[in-house]
C-alpha cells in the first residue's frame, strides 16, 4: 500500500508543479485510459474462456489464468504469493 501512496503523492506534486507553471499535463485523456483497460480485459478473454470450457467455475478460471495479477499487478496484501521465477542475464552469466 505504501508504494501506491508514494505514487499518488508524486503525481499530486507533479500536478501542482504543472499548475504553477501553467502547463497542461501530458497524461492521456480518460477515453485513452478506458481503452487501455479494455485491452487488458480483452487479453484475458481467451485464457479465461479456455478454463471455463474445460469445466472450471468463473472464479477458478480467473485464478487459473492468473488474470488478476496481469490486470492489476501485485495488489497490496498479496505479497504472500511467490512471483514466478525468471532467469536474469546475471544468472545466465553465472552459469557460464
């Protein structure tokens, strides 16, 4: 939750600075943000539908497709779930 509050605080500070300088924000309009949300949701239709067709319930299909993590990132209070292991360039160099 701390990172979300820090992000909000940084955004507010930048907004105040823009206002003092009489500069318009380069942030996209709301319609563009809604479009991005649609893209994220649309990406989840196929994996969730596959899980539903294989006999899972909606909640189970949503969980199996890891849709919440993809759509919303790591939410506050969800830090107990271990992230998937990834191979970094540094780890590959150590193996060589």
